[in-house]
C-alpha cells in the first residue's frame, strides 16, 4: 500500500505538510526526528489524516492534487 498523509505542526498549528510514502509509521518518525529539511523546523508533527492507495501512481497523483489550490480547499474541508 502507498499512503498520502497530512501532517500538522504542533508548535505552529497553521503549518501543514503533505507527503507520500509506502511506510507511514516510519515516515512520521523521520519527520519528527528532523530527517527532512522541509519539515525539521516545524517539528513535532501530528498526523491529521491519510489515504491508502493500491498503487504508487495513484498516491502520487493525489499528493500532487492536495498541493494545488483546490487540493488545499479539499484538505481544510475533509481533514
């Protein structure tokens, strides 16, 4: 399975991050450990939600959508 996930910063609750991974638990631990330069300054993170896909291609397309203007509206409405 492939997961598209939405993280929310604990320290800066208005800051969100969208990502895609095959190992959700491991990836969240990496974000909270500061292993990603894009998310290290906003750690710690809480998982707001995720969607599982049976193909990496579908997951990547959904991740890309969530990073668009309409995708951000979708995030606010459903996550």
